[in-house]
């Protein structure tokens, strides 16, 4: 890990190489399933920026792109309170839609946004997430395309943030608990309460990470 980040991060969970390979594989699967019609990609702000850019540049398909802004209200996703900060502008009625998010955690965000899109009458609606933290699921929802299954750590990088920081890291790393314990309640824009997490010894090395499932459409 670059020395600059050692103070804040416990370790790298997913390397740049692993991300690149896995995202290419997801693009291939999506391309196969969505071939033949123009698709609409709807991506959730802000955590998907890097993942989305890497994912769609590999899609040799006609597509239109739009964003929905959501943030969990106040100090925790625990409240389940979601605020829409940007609404969809494209019409998805009768369209093939791919909804993209950074991480599926409790599932509240994806469940809520998926229901909202479903109500707009798409022909087909599929979901794609870079990371899946199955251990914390509250809602009954799984994504159709999953990059990696990860254990219950608070992770940052490759678009994922803590208090809007660390999004620029080119890898996914485990945030040191001291960082979010130190941060206190007065942070700006903290979305999602970091969980207690597992002991450091339980954290798998990047070699042992499992890729997530990819459903065939
Ligand atoms: P959910 O609604 O609990 O599924 O949470 C989804 C949102 O919480 C994601 O879009 C992220 O913004 C945020 N989140 C959940 N876990 C993490 C994490 O480990 N790191 C950074 N953000 C996270
Ligand atoms: Mg987020």
C-alpha cells in the first residue's frame, strides 16, 4: 500500500488489477445480456463514479446514461431515511435498464431505488453492484451482477467514501476503525454508519476474495 494511506487504512482488500479484471468480466456479461436493444444505465451518485466509468467504457452497446442522487439522512443508514438529491431525467418506460450502485449493504438504498424505477414501467430492470456485503442485509434484495462478495468491513476507495473522503484511491481498502471512531458526530455528509467490523485477523487477503454471482438474464 502507498505509504500515504497506511495511517488510515488497515490493508488493501481488492487491488487495482483485481478490480480491472472483474469489471471487464461484468461488462462482458452485461453486453451479452443486453445485446440488441439500446439500454439505459442509471447510476447512483456519488460512489459509482470509478466503477461506472470502467464498466461502461467496455460496453460496445448503444446506451444512454443518467444518474440518481441519494444519500442516507443524518448519521446513519440505520435510520433508513433516504434523501433524493438528484432525480432521473431520462424516461425509462419500455426500456432495458441497468441500475448501478457501489455497494449493497443493508439493501435499503437499492430496494428503494429499484422500486422507484420499477414504477416507471421499464421493459426490463437489472441491478449491478461492485461490492456485496451480504452479512448486513436487512431488505430482501440481491443484485443481478455482483463484482465481489466482501465481509463486514467498512471499505473505501475506487469511488467509495467515508465522509466524502478516499473516493480517489485506485484500490478498495479497509478503513481503520480509529478513523471513524475519531471522526465523531460532526462530520459533513457521512452516509452510512460504519459497522463494528471484524477483527483484523479475520480480514481475507485479496487472493482469497470471491467474485460475486452474475445472473444470466
Ligand atoms: P444500504 O442502503 O445499507 O445497502 O447502503 C448502501 C450505501 O451505503 C452505499 O451506496 C454506500 O454509499 C454506503 N455504504 C455501505 N457500506 C459501505 C462501506 O463499507 N463503505 C462505504 N460506503 C458504504
Ligand atoms: Mg455512498
